[in-house]
C-alpha cells in the first residue's frame, strides 16, 4: 500500500454520509452492461443504434477545420442561439432572445441540473410526476430541495392528474418539473392540460421546468404542445431540449435551456461554473444543420414507422402493449407471462429471451410494481426484427 493511502474504512469514515444516499449507478448503464455481457439485443437504454446524418458529421468536421476549436462563448455560439430563436418562434410562436434567453448546455441533463441548482433553495419543495426521469430527483436533492411525488394516472393512460398536482402545492413549493412527451410512458400533453396548468399556477408563485427533449417525436399527427406556446406559462418556465434525441447524436451531449431573461441569468450563473461552455465545433455544426427543417420535421414519421413495426410484432406475443403517443419508448404489460417483480423480470428477459429492457419500477421512488417494462424502438429495423424474433418465445 502506498504510504499516503488511507485504509478503506478510514476513508469511508472521512467521506461520511453520502450527498446522494439513494443513488447507485443509473439503470441505463446497468442494463446496457448486462445486455453486452449476455449478448442481448439492447432495447433498454434510450439511444439509436444507427448513425446520424453524414451531412451533420461533415458540418462538425468543417467547423474543426475552420478553427472553431477554442472555448465557445459561455451562453453558446451566437449563430446557434440565433437559429434556435428562429426555430422556436416559427414552431411555438414564442420568441426567445438569443442574447439573454437561450443557453446552450452539455445535453439536457446538464440543463436540468443547472436549472434546478439555480432555482431551488434548501428546504424548497419541488413537485415531480411519477414515473419520473432518473436525473430529476438527484438534482433536487443536491440543491437541498424536497421532492414531492405526484403519480401520473396509470389507469388513464398515464394522464397528468392536475387536481393531485394542485393539492400537492404548498407555500413551500418552488418548482414543478414536467416532461412531455413523457419518458417512459410516451404520454403527450393535450390542449386541456395546458389550460389546467395555467389555471393552477396563476394564483401561485411557482416556477416551471419543462423537459421537452422528445418535442419532435410525437405521433398520429398530434402537435407537440410546448409550454412556450402559452405566454402565461412561458413567462415562468425553463424549457429544455436536446439535439441528442432529435438528430441521433446522444454522444455529442449538446442541449439547451430557454427561459425569460431573469430566469436565464440565474441558470447561467450555475452553468458557467459547471462547464463554462459547451464544445464549440458541435455548436457550429448544429447552427449550420438547423438551416434545413426537413430532418426535424421528418423525425415523427421516421419513428412512427418504427413504433408501428415494433407494435405489430409485439402484438404476436403475450406482452400487452400500452399506448405510445410520442418518444421512442413503448411500455408493455407482461402480467400474462410472469408474476415476477419488474427488475427480476427484466433480468430474466436478458437471460431467457436475449432482449434487454428497462423495468418501469426504477422511475418510482416508492416500491411500485405494475408488471410493466419499457422497450426503446430507436433501433435499425433489423435490430427490432431480431428482438421480435427472440420475443416470440414469450
Ligand atoms: N430528459 C429526458 C426525459 C430524457 O429521456 C433524457 C435522455 N434520454 C434526457 C433528459 C437527457 O438528455 P441528454 O442526453 O441531452 O442529456
Ligand atoms: N434518457 C435515456 C433513457 O431514458 C438514457 C440516458 C442515459 O443513459 N443517461 O434511456
């Protein structure tokens, strides 16, 4: 042992109670590792197994060749913020000022963490809807906030239950975190939902965080209802999105936060000390690529075809499919196949069928068993077909 190393116990004592006692390695990492170990088809972690557009890659290469290799401005490359401002105004009729209201982040994950750390003070309550994306609660806990869990209504297709949200609001409520299209349930917002939300927040001082990373993956000709489409909601909301989902570049880790300038100023205070700025050539690449709207307009059709292919195949098994209105995830009930709890069933699926999925119970704080697992269909058709072939055994 090197003379300066402390014995393990002493180091554990020095570290003391964890800042995040309830957190282990994310389920996405765990299931991807298990899938690799057992040679399973990985329909667990949400990422495409196909490549992004070669034109986008060329923009990245061109940006590096043009010498865009030093720090970007803290808030993001101006051309990218400008392109985002135009895109959002065209799509959602709300103009975000590129200088004061748009911040480019290292993926949506960092935008979420920076926003929560900036806005939530120790002891503040933050309402999240369960099942909840896995980074939200750790972000709240690091800020010293208290997560308040309100379930989506599983019996009504995971619809938000606004009366329960209203009932959860107290004088300590600081923030309500929303995510539609919703991971993992695929639920989208209706017009009624926006009206209900406007009504709920009108008489309160609460802020909103709206994670809209699946904004371009909404099916059956439904619109994406961004919170930015409501002036009343936009005035108190941080809207977050990510190029990773929209352009098949989850590994580039570039996303952004849109918010009124007073909120943006606070978010940037944290952002500048988390990462300072985000990789420069990638930002130039997206600025150039956004000039053509076809790739993001076409995304819903691209994924709807995959959703339908996968659903058709799974309908021939004993899995019972749940509705999927958006995102690249679909839930399926396996109660006709097994009585096992979700985490155990997911392990068994890897070993017995050679297909990896995510147990939905991991998106709940309280032990919750609905016998439902999540499949990711952002995969090549041949990957989906191979998974379906294996699942015929189920
Ligand atoms: N929010 C949700 C709901 C997500 O599903 C994901 C990633 N799958 C993220 C945030 C994180 O996005 P990013 O990879 O851009 O950090
Ligand atoms: N958001 C992706 C999912 O839900 C995974 C992202 C990650 O691995 N952190 O599967």
